[in-house]
């Protein structure tokens, strides 16, 4: 099983950062919450701080874990940990992605997410709509 961390970065307007994987890499063309493989001895929050710096030259502050998902892709099983994060500086350079968007949880239905990330979308939609009702 591969342990992976994904950053759920929400801006002041309540929009969440999603990124589309470059066509030539694994799961190319799918949208995801940016992040990457957790290294030995590293926590999920530490991983997203490192991965966002490496993948997007972005500086984030990691928060709490939102949810954890285990997904079997057939060739590998991924344990995906979604971590809330805040973008500290607005500069983003893309390396593993060809596009980013800031979307609402409602707009996420319009995007084709990687299967493990789809489960995070479901949790975010549930959390978002739960807030609105209280």
C-alpha cells in the first residue's frame, strides 16, 4: 500500500484548489487535490508542505486531517490522506500538472477526478453543505 497525502487548500472566498495531472503521467488528465507520496518518518501534513513546495513552488501551512481513503487501482492500493491547508503565498508554478482551478464544492461535479480523490470530493460536499444547514 502506498501512503499519499493530498492538500485541500481553501481560499478566503471558500473556493478549493484542484489541479489537472499532465497527460503523460499516471492518471493523466484527471483532476486531483495536489500532494504526493509520504516519505518514511514523515507525517501527512509534513508531506503536503514538502510536496507543494516541490510540485508547485507553493508555500502552504498544513492543518488537520479531513479524511482518509483507501482505493485499489488494480495495480496498486493507495491510502490517501486529505489534509486541510492554507496557501501562504499566491505564487504557483506547475510541474506535474498542466492546469489549476479554484472551484466551489458544487462546481467539483463538473470535473473528472482521480478515483481516490472522488471520495474526498464527496466528503467535502457533505462537510460544506452540513455547514450551510446549521
